């Protein structure tokens, strides 16, 4: 086959964000990269769909023969995400985008507001997450005395510096639990809830009694605060124009610019091994819009990096992943902003688990036409959580639906299994990523990227700084 | 990355930015055309597109009108038809290139034109460039596609058409100028195009000038 190399340093399977960041960075490191996807589009589970493709992905949402997408305007004005996630403005993914200059290929808008729910049912309050000592004093989430205690807590977090023991306030964060920290400041349960879940972004309460977890919690609250400071008056989150699907594509472009080879529409027929380690692949590239057999090819490779769906076929006996949880998700189309969000064009609302008697938080991510994901006048809200029961999933998401008011269209299926690799990959040189988890941001995705790199390359990943790269022609 | 139009410092001055994509078979000279247009250079031994996939160039149509092209070269992804949709997304104009000494390259060009008409903006302006005209100037027998045939196809498909040489620079500036003249400067505030630079987040290390090109030296 034309121009295909006989051997690659790494073959990547699946063009989700995790794989695309790795292929971009490895291409910059001048590794020989072949990147394959079985689909005819980039992004895998992190793609964004137009309205027709969205309906077709949820065939139960309409009757056969109907074309319900016709009433939603131009199909291509819609870019609906399949994973509900946002970027922390000061987070690892944002820093990676800036350093690698992938920001040349994608633009961002801030998410207007970050909200948290207190209480449940008819008496629930939805309020802005306070992120500064001064905001704490104004927050309707707390009573008068609690406001002052929270202010002192935020001041302590703001001033905390690892390298300066005088800022510790008598606490040894590497030894104590977060409960001890909260106790010291005398914070109430609901305050702990919004700090731990809407700022530190923990999905369960497991962090509270974990010894030594206090330091990470403080780091997370500081990341939240620093991210808020990026765009004052907005939330700590940003979001790419045209949807999250732009992210894998733009890292794929970085890879291609640096010599990476891309093949979509390509099935993996066989993985070849030598002495227990991967040695090559056999694959078939299908020809788009034709029924022809496609082109078969084979090539050698030292390593494979893949998303879990490429190693989960019991029929082929190649199962290398296990299911760790199930993600429940409903994509909702609205024609109005969400109540209590100050008519925001976008928002995140977190419903901490204990407020509604659950073990896992419920997240709502709302975006709209300012992000070029739908025509003017529409809002896309994705409600998600980790499934806790075996059925009645609709009821598990109900506290989220209650926030949304009238819903024009609701796309929902059985829960999505989340996978993790069984092994770290060092035995067979096949390194598998995790499914996109239920967190509301990409910090765990870049953690996975760094972890895969460490396993595959045996060293820490250093994000290349291409901002001053003289090889790039024509940047005035 | 749609077009942006703003009025510059001088009354009546116009500045507009457009996204331009290049398409065509490998080795027809897409990157060479860009390099000629942007840097006025040519390199006989250019191997591939590495490092030159995103460039900008400004041209002045007249005293009052400046057009800035944001140029997206394909970075080799065209080999297996694996371009990301973001590549076409919001492109205002496209240059589809073939090599006048390679008959099959015009067929490829035609299929890219079809792809553009299916995938890209409805109002996209497409130019067809028959490149490497210098080769037939020396050896007329090397020509595989007549000017008349290509011209007829371009007219039928509604494309601008030039025979170019990245090597000698023949018609390169003319090609980009013709595109700039055809771009809808007047209604650049219409749907799908932005009248004002976006107020959103700017993560770009060095954001390209959108305010009159930053050309005001006053
Ligand atoms: N003689 C001649 N050679 C050219 C011209 N344009 C490009 N080439 C050569 O054709 C080859 C492929 O050019 P390149 O720009 O990399 O093509 P691309 O793959 O379409 O980007 C290189 O060896 C160039 O030097 C031209 O106008 N005349
Ligand atoms: Mg090229």
C-alpha cells in the first residue's frame, strides 16, 4: 500500500482524546506513529454528533419512518457531545493545548456559571459556587456564622503554600484527613459538600476520611480558584467552539503535521505477537461509500496504544479490559436557559450525592449556541451520574431533570460500561487507556495520558513547548 | 475560525480574515504553493509538509482593503482520505491543486471538489490550480492535461482557474488575489461569519491580529 512504512514505533487504535494527545506528543518526539480508527470519523466516544446522527444513535427516541431532526434547523449547526465534560481553565489539558500550540486549531469560550444544589425536591436551592473569601460572605448557601467560618477556610486555602510551613495553620496535610481540616474550621455538612464536590470535584465522600488526602483536596480547591481567576465573573471552565469533538481532531492534526499517519475506516483483523509481545497488525481499510472489499495491509510495530473497545471482544479471545462502573447519561435539548442560573448561556450544576440521598454526584453540563453546538435559542444539557441500581435509571437522574424545566427532547439509553485495562501493558507492550469517566472535566483524562506514557516509555511525559519553535514557518 | 471583518484605524479601511484550505493529491505542490505565496520561496527537495501546516498571509486589494488568509495545509492526512472535519469546518475558500503533468491528479482534484461541496460551507469559494506549469514550458510533451480541458471543467463546476508554478511563481499571487476579490467582503457580517472579533477566550500564545491587522503605527 502506498507509502505505508514497514514498521512503526507505535500504532494507536481509536482516535479518542487520550489517544490523540499521545499520538500528537509522540509525533513531536519524532516517533513513527500510525493512528487507526474503525469509524469514519475522529473522536470515538469523545466525538460530537450532528442532530440527525444523534437521533440515529438513539433509535428508540423516534418512530421508524419519522425524521424528527428536520424540525431542528440545519443539521450541521448541531455538534452534540457524547461525553459530558468541560476543561478547567487552568488545568493540565488547557496547559497542554497552549504549550503544543494546538490552540492554533481550536477556539474556546468560557462556561458562564458554576452552580451547586443544596437540599432536594421543592425546597432545593441552586446557587453559585463561591470561590473566594469575599464570595463566601455573600453566598446564600450558608448562614451568617457559617459564612464567616467558610471565609476563614478559603483564606487559609488561598494562602497555603507547600514550601512555606508558616501557611499550614498548624495542620500537617500529608498526615491528616480532610475531616480534621473541616473540623478545625468548624464547617457544616452542606459546606463540606459543596467544597468537596463542587470545588475539589470529588464524586463520592471517600476522600474525607482518607489519611493524607487533605493535600490533594487543597490542591484541587486551589486549581478551582486559579481557574476561576482566569476569566473573572465566569466559571472555572472553558469549552471548545463546535464541541468537544474538536479536541481529539486538533491533537490528531498536531500529530499529522509532525509526520503521523492517519487511517480512518480501518478494521484491525489481527494482532501479531512474538515471544508474548506485540509485533505487528493486520488490518483492512474500507473504501468509503463503496461495498468493495477494502485494502488489506500489515505492518510491524513495537507497541500498541488503544482505547478499551479494541481489546474487549470475547469472540476473538482478546479481552484485556474489565468493567469498573456504569455511566448513566441523558442528553436533553431545551429551548430556554436553566432556572436559577441567571439566564446563563452555559453552566455546570453539581448535585452532591448526599443532598439527594445518593452515593455518586449528579452532574449537569449546559452549553448553547455561543459555543456553536446548536442553533440560536437552543440549549443542550447533559445530565450524568454513576449508575447505582440495576434498573430505574430514569429515577436516578430525576433530580437532574428537575432542574431543567421543559425538555424538548431527551436521549437516553442503558448505562454505558466504563472500562479499565486488566494489566499495565508492560508484558505484551499493549497499553490500554481508560474509558472517559464520570468526572465533569478532563483532569483524569490527562492523568491517564501521563500514566500510559509512563507505562509505554518508562519515563515521565514532558509536554513539548512548541511556542517558540523555529521550525514552524510563517508564524508572524 | 470564520472570517472576521473590522474597520481599521483609517475611515473606510477594511480588514477581513478568511480561512483557506488546500486539497489535492500528494506531491502536486500544495505546500510549495503556500510557501511561495507566504515566503516567496521554493525548495526543489521539499520532502513533506512537516512544520508548515498553519500559516497566515495578508494581501492588500487596494489602499483601503486588506485580506488576511489563515492557510491550512493538509499535513499529509490527505493520503488516506483521513482529514479531520475540522479541516473544512468554516473554511471560506479552498485551493484544489493538481499537477498538469499527471493525468490522474485531475481526477483526484475533481473528487476533492465534490467532497468540499458536500462537507464545507455552502458559500465556499473554490479555485482550481494546475500546478508545475514550468515543467511544460521547457518540455511541452510533458503536459498531460490541456488548459482547455481543465478550464472547461472549472467553468462547469463554478471554480476559479489558474495554471501555476510554485517554482517560478507564475500566477501564484494572481491565484490568491483572485480568491480575495471573490470573497464576500461586503456581507462578511452575515450568518456564519463574524462581524466582530470574538470576545471569548484567547488561549493562543500570539493571537493573530484581528484589529485592523495591528497595522496602525500611529
Ligand atoms: N517543477 C516544479 N516542481 C514543483 C512545483 N511545485 C512543487 N514542486 C515539487 O513537487 C514536489 C511535491 O511538492 P509539495 O509541495 O510537497 O507537494 P504536496 O504534497 O502537494 O504538498 C516537491 O519535490 C516540489 O519541489 C512546481 O511548480 N514546479
Ligand atoms: Mg504538502
